[in-house]
């Protein structure tokens, strides 16, 4: 688990920041030790695509694009011979 993300209601955020801009959460790529422990896996990286990329991926997969629901991508390198 990377951690928790808590997003308060838009009115709370607007009162704190004085802005009504859309909320954007940027999560840097993280190693994924739980997957790296799988036999044959050399590296595993968990990443969150940008909002436009998220929308594109959902469109390509015919998924509903709901506000507040993001996507994580998991990149895996395997040991040679697997």
C-alpha cells in the first residue's frame, strides 16, 4: 500500500485555497515490492497517468469516465527466460 488519499468536499478546498480550480492529484511512480516478490519478476512500477491519458485509456477500453475515479498502471519487467 502506498498510502491514503483523503479528498474533502469542493467547498472545503475552495475555502482553504480561495480557488475553484478542478482538483488534480499527482502521484509519482512507486516501486511495488509486493509484485516484485513474485518469482520471475525483476522490477514492478506502479504509476498514475495524467487526467487526459486516463480519459484516453478509459475511452479505448469503453469504460465510463467518472469524475474522481482514476487509474493506476503497473509496469513489470520479467527475468530472462520467463
